[in-house]
């Protein structure tokens, strides 16, 4: 079945047809590694991880790049404050980012380019832009001349007159036009810098993605993805500089943007104190529940994060894993099938809410008939979404670092003996003791089973 995707550039939903079906290329804007990322930063990697999984089902070779921005003024400020090289900061938080993304079930990208490893390519692209008349050097800076690119503003829907009117009153004196943006800027001795034809300096924020994308994926890529907050100016600038550096070639054929995350209806911000770091959330909540919650809304729409929504995500996974736990003795052999209705939902502009609704129906079907085919369908649908990938017992019993499993089993055995002796007062007391330990028990035809109560 065809994949249809909404293109932010054309403002239409069209059938996705790659430039080369034998090599589909996709680039996702990655993190600036100066601190732990917040949960809003994880929405794009999660939803576009599902897209990559879908693309790999349809095409033999998908090349997926997600960059690391390891030179930036925020990184410089952190390094100066701590009296350490920027590499100390960026190495630490790059490793933390990878660990957080892995915990959320996100497969690593095929290519993870670092800005500092591509200074040569960045300088070469800037030199090309100057030679083509699209950029100019001034007072140690190099700026892109927005007036030389007539299509500037097409992605964001802003016209140049509007941008000029909205520019700050005090425009840097070395700019030809208020809207011109920096490709290269000078570095003072205490800041990181590299030798260039314009003096010692460092790249501007947007040029790195254009240079790295061209170096690894080619001058024209199939999909460029990122948060809607990056539409302007980052992605608008990337289009301008890439198109002009490559003789008018299309930079990205599809632009995909995920909506912002809010917290109880309000924008996440440090000033409001509601920024939730992934690193901290993973210590308190099951990673799979965080992933499920990030998939519950359509990727192009805003998504509200709340404690109630997270509790519901845990409850949903409890139910699905309970089905799989009940079917533990039902063997599933061979490659897992992907249910048509789950795949169809994802082929419809990555409609994860509909795909999750179909997964819920598959769980109901598996619960009712208990067949190997029904179990396989549930597991196959979950796999395409990056869900239900662990053993049920691992979901219900996360490990001895959470609770002493041997102590739980001993209490359950004592409770069985008390019930057999009709000492129901003691049995109830043991149930209460287990509850105080954060352990929920369930009596059924298969005996007494226990699980960890999840926050």
C-alpha cells in the first residue's frame, strides 16, 4: 500500500515517492548537547522512528541520519562556566542522549554526524555560496544574502517584507539586509574556533545541517524532519543555503514537522518550572509508557502531557501485557506478521492514534480466542510501533533493584498457606504488606500472579 505524508513545504498530503527507491534518504534534526533533553525533544525521535520502521518495510535501503550539534553558544557558555573544554560537555550529554533514546525504544540512526567533524565541509559550502554571489564576508562574519534567493519564506509562509518589518530596530552594521543570517562568525580567544579564509571562527547554527546532509545523503534528500518550532528560521535557512550552494537543486523533497508538547495545557518552559527531562522521567516511569504517550497524538498536532495521560498509558500497557502473559504458553513461530490495518493507519500520514486503536482491537481478539495467529498479530503490530518488545514478566517485574523478588515469592507462599488454613486475616495482612511494597497481586485460574505498581 502507498505511504502518504503531509509536506510542510507544499501544504499537501501526497503519495510518497522517493527519488531513488533503492536508496531512501531521511534527515532528522538532532540535539544540541549541552544538557539533558526534555520530553518534548523526544517526540520527534519517537514518531520518526516509527516512520523509519515503516519505510524499511517498503524499501530495501533506507539511510537515516540524525545529527549531533556539538558547537553552539549554549555549549560554549556551559564550558566557560565549568572551566572545561566543550568536548567534555558534549561527550557527556551525547552519551546521555543516546542512552535516553535507546531506553525509549528508538533505534540508532544509520549516520550520526557531528558538527565539529564537518568544519571542512561547512567552510567549503560557505566558499561556494560566496563564489555564487549568495553570501558575503564582513568584519570576520560571513552572511547569507537573503535578497539573492527569491523563494525565501516559502516553507514558513512568511514574505520578506514581513520579515524586514519584524526585524529588530538595531541591525548589525555589517549586514546588507536586516534578514541576512550568519553562516560563519568570529571567535574570541576563550571560545572554540577553527581557521578559515575569514579568520578564526565557528559556524552559524543552520549551516551545519546543510553541509552534513549533503556530505552523507547527497545534495537532494527525500525527507527532512524536525519539530515545528524549527520551521523558521532554521529550516527556512537550510533550504536557502542548500539550494543556492547546489545550483538550484531541491534540498529536501518532503518536510515533516511534529507538533509541540504542552504540559497540562501550558507550553513547557523553564520559567514555568514544567520542563520534564527524559533522563529524570526514565527513573520514575516505565520507558515504554513514555513512548506510548508520545505516540497517542497525531504527530502534526500539539500533544498535552499530564500525569493522568501517563497513568492511562501505563494502564493500557498493563492490559496488553496481561494478554501476552496469559498466552505465555502459546507458541509463535516464524516472522511476525504486520496486521494490514495497523500498517494502513501508519501509511496514512503516520496516523499513530489509529494504529494504536487497531492494536487495542488486536489485544481484544487475542484475549478472546487465544490463538497463535492472534498473538502473532498483536506482537507484529506492536513491533511496527516499537511497543510490546519485552517479555511480559519483565514488564510486570522490572527487577530486583525495584523490589526483592525472593521476598515477594516468600510472602505469596505464606499467603497461600494461610488461605489453605482458612486464616484469611493473615492472608489479608500479607496482601496489605505487599501493597505497601508496591506489589499488586492477582488471583486467577492460573494461580496468584504479582506485578509492580507503576507510577
